[in-house]
C-alpha cells in the first residue's frame, strides 16, 4: 500500500472496508457470470452447454432474471467486506513489520509476497463462509424452475448450519486457503511494485494520482487472478456440490475435473474473471487510498 497505510487499525478498518465495498459493487456482476460458468452441469452427448460463453451467460441472466440477477448473492460478500478487508490490510501490515529490520526499511519483492501470503491466511476465516453462501445463491438462481432452497443469505446460513453445523458453513476452507495464500502474495507484491515503478523521482507513493492508483490496483487484480483461478474453480465446485459428492474434498474435485474435462476445466470462467479483475480492484484500491486520505485529513493524529 501507499505510505499512508502506516496509521491506526481504525483507519485501516474504515478505509479497507470502503475499498472492499467499491470492489464488490464494481465486480459482482462478472463474479456471478464466473460462478455460473464454473458450476454449470456437463452437457449430455449431442446437447449444447447451458452457456456458450461469458457474454451468452450474462445475456441469459439479464433476460431471465433482470439486471438485478447479476447482483444475486451480493449481500453475503458485502456483509463480510469491511471486516475482511480490515483484517486483510492488517495481515499485510503484520507480515511487512515482521520482516523489517527497522520501521522505515523498504522490503524486497519476495518479502512483500510473503507478507501478502500472510494476509491470505488472516482473511480466510471471514472469506470462506461468505464465498460458500454467495456461490450457492448464484448457482440456485441459475435454475429458477427448480425449488428454491434458500430465500437469501441469512436463510442460506441457517439452513447450512441446520444441515451440517458450523462445518457445513465453512466447507471449502482448505480450498479457499489454497487459492488465497499465493494469490494474496501476488496481489500485494504486484501493487507495491507497480506503485514504485509509477512514482515520479523524488515523490512519495502517497502523492500518486488517481489514474496511477487505478493502473496499479487494476493490474494487481490481474496478477492475483492469474495465480488464483485454478484453485477458485475447484473451490466453487466443492462449495456448491451436494453433501457427500466429494468425500475427500478438493482432491476428488480435481480428479473428476481432470478425468472429464482435462486441464482446460481449471480455467473455466477465466474470461469474466479477467474482465472483472481490473475495474473491480482498481475501484478497491482507489476507494482505499481516497478513504485513507480523507481520514488522515479529518483526524491526522488518530
């Protein structure tokens, strides 16, 4: 992050939460498309797939469910966004501090990657149940003619708890860790590196323009998903499958995908992911930086 991140946990919480909300609003429609593509059933021999691609999927959602269908399941990620991003930025800060020889030491890129990986561990406790609920609601909406199992995110959480306890709500936690630990490392390392490259000679990164922050944040999102998408496909499959489908968890998902579809299945939904990654993460980092500047202006000594 920029130099302005060295502030109180309260400022990190508020600014990180605001950035996360910006990310969800900017990126959720394409996230819905991604999950629908990743979890669509394998077509029977001679039949066409449910969706021909990213734009066909988006068109079908809007036609059948209206524009609001693209925002299905958004309440769950937004509810977890503020604490998740607060914890995310806090985890990254802890990771950096643990590796600094003195408070003003500039970390190397591998050290930034390590700090980013730690932030992925910190956020999984909040991320995993929110992702499980979001994916179930997104997939349910793809079959409007079927009986609707969940009325909304709260009902979904209650139903999951009733059926399998807290373990059911946290189904896919290992898969989420597998995705987020390396991806978070790439995310934060690339953001800091691009900010350094874009900072004019003799200037501080806190002086970067909105345009340069957008470029750094957007590209960080691209690097994040280049690492994350194979594990994300496995996670979405695991979290939306009926109980007992994959008794050995993510290993069974991987074996089935390799057997039925090959390596290409690990990149299903990649188009909406990369279409979403730049604007969503640009919105996130821009929101974070603007909120931090505003908070520093309001309460410089807090």
